[in-house]
C-alpha cells in the first residue's frame, strides 16, 4: 500500500461510516496509522505554507475554526480537524480526508497551503514527533479532566514535552494567563538542538467591558500563585478565572502583549479594538462570551504573524459560523436550539454567566462520564450553577450522570419542581422540543460525548 492508496481507503471508510450515521472522526485514522505508520509524517510533504497547532484547555476548536475561516477568506487551501477530533487518530482522519478532497479538486499531486491542527494537550508530543509545525498557539490552562490529566502542572509539562521536540517552533501565548508565563522558559535552557532564543508572540486584553449582562464572574481561579516565587499574585484587573493583568512583588508580571486589545462584550456579540505594530482596527465577533473574544484574539494573532490583511480578517470574523456545539444555533421544526459545550468549571461558569436572568428559555443539561468527557464529574460542584436558582422554566437533566447533575442543582437552590430527569438523551431532547412554546428557545449544555449524540439526533431531525 502506498501513500495515495492509504488516503483512498481511509476516505472510503470515512464515507461508509458517515452513511451509517457515524461521524467517522477517529476510527478511519486508527486503521490508517496501523497499516501506514508513517502517514502523519509523510502528509506534511503536501503543505507548502505554514503549519499551525493549537492546544490548551478551553477554546481550541473555536480558535482553530476562526483561523481556518480567516485563511479561507485569504484564498488559502487548508486542512484542519474542524470537528474537534484532536487525538492522533482523529487528526490522521482529518488530514487523510482533507488531502483526498484536495487531490480530487486540484490534481493528484496538489499541495495545500496550510495545516491548522488542534491537539489534545496530552497528545501534543506524539503529534509533534510526526509533524513539524511552524507555530503553536496555547489558549489557556484550566483544571480539566483530573482523572486523565492530573493537576495543571502535569498538563503544562505535557505541552512542554511537545514544544521541546521542535527548537524552531514559534509560540503564540495568552499573556493574561499566568500559568503560561514560563511555559517556554525552562525549555529554552535545555534545548538540545539549538541554544537560540525561541520566538514568542503574546496576546491579551488591556480592558474588558460587559455591556448588557452580568459583569461578575464566579469562575474558579485555577492559578493564584506566582509562577516563579510561588507567592500570591496581585491583579490590577481580573477578567475571569486567573486571566487578567497580573503581577507579583518579585517583579514578575504579565508580559507585554505583541497583539493587545480592548473588548466590549454584549450578550450575543463582542467588539474588539485590536492593536498590532502601532496600528489598531475594530472587529466585530458574532459569538457570545468573553471566552470567545479570547479565542478570536488568539486566531487574529496567528493571522497577523502569517501576514494576513486586516480587511480579510474582519470579513472572516463576520462570515464565521460556529462549530457544532460551540455557541451554535439551529432551527428544528421552527424552534430555536442553541448548544454550548461544557466540560470543566471555568468553561461552564462563563457559559452560565451568559444565561443569568435570560427570558423565554428552557434549559437542557446533559452530563456523560465517558473517557472523552472525563470519568470524574466532581467539577460540577465548582461550576456556578447557583446562577440558575431564579430560573423560572423547565430544566431537563439527562446523560449517564443525570442524577449527579440534579443533585448539584438541588444544592444550587434550583426549584426541584422545574426539573425533568431522564438518563436517555434522545428521549429527553425530544420531550424538551415538544414542550417548547412558540416564542421559547431551548439552550442545551452537554459534555463532549453527549454533544456527539445530540449532533446525530439533530442531523436526523433536520435532513
């Protein structure tokens, strides 16, 4: 079997899985890597431009999606794992299917301009052992899936192991997250292949203004100590969780961002004033939440270092459509349904903040505990479900850990008479849809595998 045959077989397997109502994101890649172990390494021979990797706890899929939209608007051909399958098998599938389509459209030896690959933090080293990337963007580090990752320092070390492999890798780092402050510094001291200083671009916000909803964030602060001297940090401004304008008495402080911004956050969109190389430009982002403004700023930073024109970036942000489950809205039988993935305390808190005092809305929460979700659901107790205590409409609770979620809502002060509890996600979703009044909206908060199940259900309903 040669490289082209391996791609052809993988694409056929992918199509077959899609026909039987499966996303087919990882299984084709699993067999591809088994029968053609050098596939990932050889795939980079078909990229003529820059290769971007994106990792971090929250925001990988949205950041990668926005960057992909920007490069498409710039008339670049790209391959990226747009469905968010970010472990090696899923990445292999995405690249194989992407190359197959590119060969079909542009000729059997046609290359693409760019790779945009989001990577699970734990698998970054394995990906970097196979593909040499030009840039790595690290979004943030929050406590997530402790049963799989352990505490934050373990996650950080996993990312550093990936960075260490490539001494020429340029980094794009969130300056507002103190847990990322020294992520490249220890590596720079023990790089085997080169002693030169690694290029790092920082991005961050100088000011955040919440314009039409609650500005108070109850996100848990994952990092409260200086990354160098371990004394408590000080903040002149704190945006959410540990993100903000931070400093320490030991003179360590937030790096000056190369790309900095001010943002006005509205319930359904944000306005960013972004400054780079002495120039500033206003961008509108049609996504809710400060966390999505951070995702956009990271993608904009990648676009700036790639030399993309500001007008192209603005057009791309205007045209961007969210990936399924990431603040995505869809119509089912004339009823509006919005999905927001939740998977850790910080992300859940920021989603919940946008739901405070929302009107004409029913809510569904679907909590699973499969491997991709994390078996440990104790994070539910750190998320600010107390914002729902005055929620005055039905809350449908489902998934394998529906009872745990219902118990959490009880202690959050939610009216138990409003809860409808059933482990069956399809049954619960169908019931929630049927119960909607004409002017109501259904907001669904699923964990990852619950989101995948809902994706299949919604596709069946909207065909």
